[in-house]
């Protein structure tokens, strides 16, 4: 095995990560899918325990969901047109 083969083997996804990626997509957890590898590396460097890692990961998902919900509300409010005021017709 030469050096480039070894590098390809390290970057190739393993079956657990393939399944995890698939499950995160199915559960619609895009922030966790996007962040779990880099956050795991960061927490390993900081020697964080698993609950801290999990807390940070879920917190990012929650913050991202709140941000997207606010963006959707702003977009929906901008698309609403005011209704014209009807003149009262006396009887």
C-alpha cells in the first residue's frame, strides 16, 4: 500500500459513518449531520466528555432551527400584502 492509498483509506467513509449520515438525513437533523465530525475533533482536543459533546451538538441544531424558523417568519411576513380597506356603505 503506497502513501496515496493510505490517505484514501483514511478519508473513505466507514460503514458506521455512512449509516449515521443516512439516519441523520432521515431524522432531518442537518446541523448535526454537518457538525458532528468537526465537533467531535474539537471536543477530543479539549478532552470534553460525551455529555458535553452531545450538548454542544444538540445546541447547534436547536440554534440553527430557531434561526431558520425566524427567517421563514420574516419571509412570510414580507410576502403578505395588506388588504385594501373597504369603504363602509351606509344602509
